[in-house]
């Protein structure tokens, strides 16, 4: 597909693991692919930045202009997705002024919070949202656009706002739709 790396190019990039039917834009930036595992049916669009330890399962879409900082790890389970401009941080500096910040400063002078971020099956995050370290977006959960997620989002809830809070429940028929898809794919 035009604009995406072909299979041979992807295999020479050195990913930890690489599934089938993977599309990665030639305009994406992945400085150390050896720390990244990719499942089947994954699409990564233009201007995505992926650093650190990242596990992408299957049927994942990461839209344009997303940034995934996986210092402590980011896991995206099957059928999860990030809309355009989402920023995911698995590590963050202490902004209180009690410590120095940025990666050029020795670690003993900083106080970095680092924790794995998990996107459970069928979760989705709306455009230009920010996900902070340690957050788990539960199965079937949705985050509205322009949200700041500082706490877990329970399964099948819709959260939005700054900071994000529950605004609604999400329908629970995603697993039935998945079964239909998998029946067609097999």
C-alpha cells in the first residue's frame, strides 16, 4: 500500500515481534523497534512517535499524530485504538519544583513517576486526549476527545473532560461483533 512500509522493509526494522497484515506509515517515527511487539492487523498512521516498551496486540489502529512514550510500558490489547493526536505517557517528571526535570538530568536529582499504561480489549481514546502513567482503560471503555485521563476508566464506561470523569455507559455488544468478525476471518 502506498505510503506504508512493505513487509520486507518491516522485517528488516528489527521489531521484537511482527504479526501479519501490519501497515506502518513511512512517516511514523520508531527509534528503537527492538522494544516493540506488534500483532496481526495493525495500522500505524502518519507522524506517530513510538518510544520505549510497547506491546500492540491484534486489530489495533493508531491514528496520525499520536505519541506513545513507553518508558514503563504501554499495552494495547485486541481491537483497541487511539484517535488522532492522542498522547500516552507511561512516565512523567515531578513538576512540584522539589526535583529537577528532563532526561538530561541525573536520575538521583529527578522524581519520575513511571507505571504501565494498559488499553484493554475494545477500548478507544478520542482525538487529542492525554493518558498519564499507570492508567488502565478498561474493556470496552471510551475516552472522549480532548480529555485528560489521570485515573483508570472502568469497563464499558465513557469518560471525558479535564480531568476525565464518567459521563455515560457504553453498549456491551462489542464482543458479539468481534465473534461475527472472527467467524468471517476464519
